[in-house]
């Protein structure tokens, strides 16, 4: 019986890809291990191999097709003695029904859409499509515009925005360079540095050995020596190996030297849970770094913030910890088409105005916050949604002004609950706006457990839109 | 690549003036440290205070091999390095007493002093952590295309830290102009080298990375200078890093609160009597008629005055203003006049 070849999931977060090129044609015999096609994911172009021998019976998806969903049949293989005629008689799985029937990895898309929360399914769909309308990223802040009205906008992924920010700053200042694992020839483990090696050369785009502690220290020393390093950690999980250099060397030297020297540099990379990569690769370090005087800490949500804040980070004369998110990398947002667009630190963004409750979040937590706000609006509850964007310094005033207006606050963050930034915000609100509160502040955080691998448990370990909705109901006594 | 022991016995060609200046510089460190010990005893210096007494020939010999613009970075036993590179004893002593006139305005203390002017990059308190920082300084020099060399000092204890080897690898891979100076004073705090280190020859520790190394008698300032010259020439010519293991000895405890149970009084006494680097140069000056007893007395007197003056300064300098608590946490200015006005306009629009 003819066997379908399905679009493979080539990374933990891949939901679709481009079928860049076929290396076989119909009628070719292939052996196990032969390369069938080149597939471009959001991270890299990868070769796709045959798992068993056979003949290519039919190619179902033409080369150059973009947006091919994981698990879509892309070709049909024939066994010995079969012919193309057998294909038509065989039942073909519909392309839009993902499932493990054809073998291969279970796609994360499936894990997400299979969830019992309709909202989550909708979110996954919006992510996969990346299109306008479906994406909460389309909500535009009215209260706090970061660009003049009427500015031309274009859709860009967070990944592209980060790359553009680095490229622009590297063009402007020859002392800016980027170092890290796989940033150069591999074009970035998550493709964030794609193209930088070609434009700036190996002197300024430097592949390091896998040695976080050492290269973070070399980066700090280079900053002492007058350069403006961008140190990429493949993920912030690995930066724990280097945290002494980030805190003791980078953050404290300006103070210890009485203002004589410091470390103007950026430590950046993906932070927080990706998808199904378990405990050691899924942690949000926002609260850890935000704890440290001498560091500035940024955790952007949208592409425009990613770009504007990274450019500010590179120019800042202090060490900046820039926490990105793998799941957000592929999401598209409107980014202003401006020659030199930056966003200042310490300024929150009000994504939507409302009078009933304040929801404060940042980074990927914003997906839950905005989704909850949409659903609350359907019930007639108007939430004000604030994206902190920078976690040190924090724009307390915007939060407090909002709480004084709504008298209720829910915080949303992905990190662990104990000693979280949410706890800190609650304390500040209590101290400075106690008389305005009509209910205790509720913190929606990740659960107090190491991240489990199992799909259902992972979902439970993260905070959810439903939890945000529940918290809002509590503080509004509904 | 070669790892070797330096040739012993070769009579170095050194001028009377150079020899006298080594004597003077080493004596300054010793007298300064003795005074610091005294002030610590009086409660004027607090916290950790690690004295350099006994190791003077290491920094003085290597500073004699350095050129203007070369950089240096070290750990927390750092007073000697600062004095040897020309930092003002008043500022160093006032930092020890935590006063406004100190190099870090009293906010760094014994372990954290810096001088941009003298290219002294600290003063770091975490064992081994200054080693990648030193390589990073060398990385910057290479990137900027100048021919500077960075002296990165650390001890036999730090030589067992993992990040030191991560740094060796990258320094060799990228041909960074850095001299790794291992000041082997035989004890990592209170642990003798043979009890902490699987192979005793630290100068061979770069072999696996292709870094040449050399062991040097650190009680002989001329041997240190000669080895320094060689290492500097190697680095400056673009051949990458170099390791100097300098065998030295600290006469005082690890810090001021060292119970000294891990070695005998006799061992320390023997080193002082037989190996002392300052006494050795003093004898050399006299033997070769480069200086008379009176000349040396004049130097001793001059040093004593400098040190006493620094102690007076350190006592009289006021404590930092309370506003200093909240200053220097963040740098305000954007270097190179980099403008983000565009964005500000955007914000206001």
C-alpha cells in the first residue's frame, strides 16, 4: 500500500514550514537515509530524509510552497510492485487533519489544539497563521503611542525585528559585536542572528565554544575594554553557568569602581518555557535578574517592542539582560517603518484601556492577559492591560495610576510564584495605593513545580487564560 | 609550543638605576602593606584585607616589562599591583579605610579598586572570575587593532577553577594578547598546593590548549622581568597567550583573620631569611657598588614618608557622603555622543 510522507516537525515549536526544494522527482527510487527535500522552518533550512526505501510515487506539495502545516502529506511513496495507480485508490488523509496516523513526531500544534480550552486552540491557530485579526498583537495601545500617528507599519516577526535591531546598531557603531554559540555560520540556533555574518563578517559575529561562563566573562572584559558586546545565550537556562559574570562582574563594577568603569553590553537570548523541553530548559529568569541593582532588564512581547527596546539596550551604557521568548519569535506584529526607532526603558505600554480591572503582564504573559481581556469584554468587563516591557526599571506610575482608576489588579507572569515579580508588584501597590484597592491583588504565575515534559502536565504548569479570567472574577466579585 | 623552566644562573644585564627602582618599588609595597596591617589592627580598615608581603617581586618584575597602555587585572590580593602600576598610595590607602578620597570613593574597599588612567581593571573578589575578564580586555585590544597586552594575574588556587580553562581555550583559539600570570604562593587560602592540585606544574596547564608556559623564580625580580619581557614579546607579536607560573611566597596570612595552622612558623621564617626578594636586590646593589648603605637608607626614608603620608590621608579623608549610597549604580551618559533623540521625538509626537 502506498505510504504518505508527512511534513515533519523539525523543532519543538515548529507548526508549519516552507517546502523549499525537492531533491527527488516522481519515479525515483530512494533508500533509507536519502535526502528527499529541503524544508525551511522558522529557525533553519533542514534536510529531510527518507526513513525507508521505496519509489517516489507522487509529489503532493510543490517546491516553494510556504506555510505547509506539520503532518500535511507532502508525497506518496510506493513499495515494490506498486504503481502510481495504487495511489488514487488508496485512502488519503485529509491535509487539515493532523494526527499520528502517518507516523513521525507529534507536532506541538497538535498538543495545543487538542487542549480542552477553546481559547487556547484559537491562540494556536492565530500563532500558526500569524495573520492580522487573529493575533492579540493587533491591539494597538491608545494611551501610550511609541510612534507618531500615521506612521507606515509593516508586519514583522519578533525574530526579524530583533535581527534588524542588531543589524542597525552594528551599522551605526563599529564597536558593537555579537558573540555566542551558533550565532555566525549556523545563522543562529533560533535564527535570530540570520544574515549578520554575511553583512558584518567573522570579526563582529563570533561563534564561541560551548562555554557560557568563559565567554560571558570575555564579553564583560571586552566591555570594560571599550567595546559594546551583545552576548547571546542560546537560552537563558545556560546563562546560569555564567550568572556570576553577569551579576558580580557586569552589574557591580560601576559601583565598585566609584563610577570609573562599567560594562555597557547586552546579554540576550530566549528565556522561559518553549514547548516540551522539560525542566532544565524551561525557566523564566525575569525575577532573578530584576533583583539585581546595576542591571537593566527587558522582556518584550511584541515585535515593535523587541526592536525598539533592543536598540535602546545596545546603546545603553549599562549591562542589559534582554529576555526573549522562543514561542514569540515566530509571531508577527505591526512594526513602524522608521529610520531609527527606539523605545525608552522604564515605560510601560497600555495595550487596551479599561475601567473595571487592571491586568499587568510582560513577555509571553501578555498573550494570556490580552486573550483574557478579549473574553472579559464579551461579558461586559473592561480590563486595562498593561505591558511592563522593562522589568528594571519598572514603570510603577503607569501601574499605580491604572490601579487607582480600576481599584483592582491581576498580574500575569510565567515564572515561579515564590519571590516573583508579581509578589513585588503586589507589595508596591499595597504600599502606594492601599486605599484604592477594592480587592487583594491576585498573582497568576507559573506553578511551583519544575517544568514537566508530558504535554498535559506542561500545560498545567504554565499559567493559563482561564486562570486569569478566574482571578478577574474574584477581584471583581463576580 | 614549549613549556619550560627558565634558565637559572645567567647573570642578567641590568643597570644600577633599574635595580634601584625595583628595590624602591618593592619596598614601597612592603612598607605600605605593613602599614595597612597596622591600620587594620587599629580598626581603621575593615572586612577582608589580603596583604602582598613576600610577593613583591612578581608585580614589580612584570611591571618593568610592561609598556604604556598595557592593561592589568587581578584578584583580591591587589594592593601590590596597584602600587606597582603607579596608582597613588594615598588613594589606595584611603580606599582601604573606606573614605571619600579612595580610588572607588570608599565603595569598593581592599578588593575592588580600579584606575582607568593606569589601565588597572581591578580588584575582583571571586576566585578565577577575573581570568575571562582579562582575556576580554585582550579581546578588545585585538578587536580595536592596537598592540596592547593584558597581564591577567591569579593564584594557584584560581588555577583550579573551570572558567580559567574555558578562557585558556578561547584565548588560544582567538590568539588573544593576554599573559596569564599564575602567582603560585603555594597556598590556596590554607590549602597547600600539593593537597589541592593533581599535577604541581601549573605552567604546563596550557599545554592542552597550545599555550606556551614557563616557570619563574618569583623571589628574583630580575628573573621575573626577563620572563615578562619574553611573554610580552610573544603576545605583542600576535602569537596569542602565554602562561607564566611565578613561584612566590606570602609571608602573612591569607587574610587578616588567618589562624596560620596550615604551615609552620619555621617554614615562613626560612623563606624570609633565605629567599626574600627585597633583601636579595639590596645585597646586589651593595655587592656591585650600585648603592651605598646611605643611599639605601635615603630610599627607606623616602618610602617611609610616602607610606606615612598615605596613612594620614586615609585617616583624614572624610567618609563618603550619604548620597554616594545611591550613585554609580547606573551610568547615565551614552558613550560616543550616540543620540537617541530621534526616538524621543517619536515619543513626544
